[in-house]
């Protein structure tokens, strides 16, 4: 008899919940509550908004638009956001990664798509996920994850052919990052320009199953072009049995920020289908680490409402 993977995963996560109760001695949800600000505020000021609005209601894009990557346009006209598109597969009428425009971060209108049938990446079959749009040393680039024709997940980059952030874009022709020995591939690429040194970096998530390392977040310096690398990759963070109760063997979707002498590495933990999927943070004095984990999540489920059986989504501001 073959046991479905989903059933095995559910049993494993239930085992972690029981283990947490025994060894930590408190309820499952309590250990995930945010009780204090460990590293100080990193919130934006009103000066960061071109056209401040007094109120808004989520969702600001009322359609399927996961994994938004938002960038302020260099001409000062507003912001662009690129998102994952649902079930993007090359089928002759393919479109992937819609690009939206906003002048106030609240009202968004679709302007274009990164990929259509005419410029679909030759190496990509499906599973186009987690895009980011960045202005890298004079031109706009979109970093993304894609499922190759070899059925493996890799990360690529597409380059704007003009100074227009809404395209057209052209993929470089091959994956920028591949991980042939991993189970999950090389996913969730994130671009970071170090404000201290001016150097460009790319972060991503992969794994090493043979050495029992299910989640690794890597960093590697980019060439100023943003389409090739310099030097070797380094591991910033490992999620394994040592952090199994907090991270549940998952550390993915890295995002790096710098403020007041510290580099803050935000990342997601837990499994995407469970309520414990949340965002954590680690910080370091150097961009390459070592990174020290925060003890509580920075964004997590509203457990008081969840335990009452209420909707745990939120409405802003």
C-alpha cells in the first residue's frame, strides 16, 4: 500500500505539535505569538509615499496575485509590482507575471506581462513563481523561479529591453541558478544591493537531502550586470532538526534589508498549507553573516481569533 505524501506530511506536522507541547510545555499557538519587538521598528515613513492615502481596505489587488515584488520607479512616478500568475504554463496562449502600476501603493492597474507566448523562456515549462522586479545598475531586471523542461525548479532572470519597467523583457536563455542534487530545486531568488559597499547580491533557497539539510538560504555576489555571478555562494541560514519546532524544517522566501548597522534577513517558515506558516527574522553585522535568529515570528496568524474559530485575515491600515 502506498501512503500519499500529503498524509505523511500531515502526520509529521501533528507529531511536531505533540512534541512541542511535551518539550516546551505550552500550547502550540502560544509559542508562535509575537510578544515583543526584538530588533526595533523598520516601518516606512509618510515621506516614502508619493500620494499618501488616509485609509485602505485589503486586498488592494482583488484577484489572484501572490508573491508580490514591489519597486519604486527611478523616475519618481510611482511603484511597479510583479506577482506570480496562477498555473502559468506554456500552452500557446501563455502569459506569466503580470506587472501592475500604482502612484499611491493602494490603487493598482495592470500594465503588462513579463512573459507572453512571444518571449517565453526556452528552458521553462511551468511553475513560474516568486518574481521580483528591481532596478539594477541602470536597467530593470525580473528575477523568478521556473519549472524547467527537465521537471526541476531553477531560478532565472529577465532583462528589460528598454528603460521602461513594464517591458518588453527577455530571458537570458538559461537558468541563472540550478541545484541538480536538491529535491526542491533552487527557488525564491531575491536581489539585494548592499548600501554599505554598493555590491550586488542574490539570495535563494535550496536543500541538501543527502546531508539531511532540508532548507538552506544562500547568498552570492552578482556581477554589476545582474545576470552572472562573482565568487562562490555561501550559506546564510540552515533550517534543520536544531530548529524543527520553530521552523518545521522550512526556511524560504528570503528578503534582506539594512538599517542602523544591521542586516535583517526576513524569511518564511512552516508549510504553506498550514496556519503556522509565518515570517521570521535573523540579523547580522555583515551581509554574509553570521546571522542570529530572532526568538519569535515577526508576522504570524492571529491566534486569539484563530482559536475562537474566527477569520484571521486582517483589514488595514
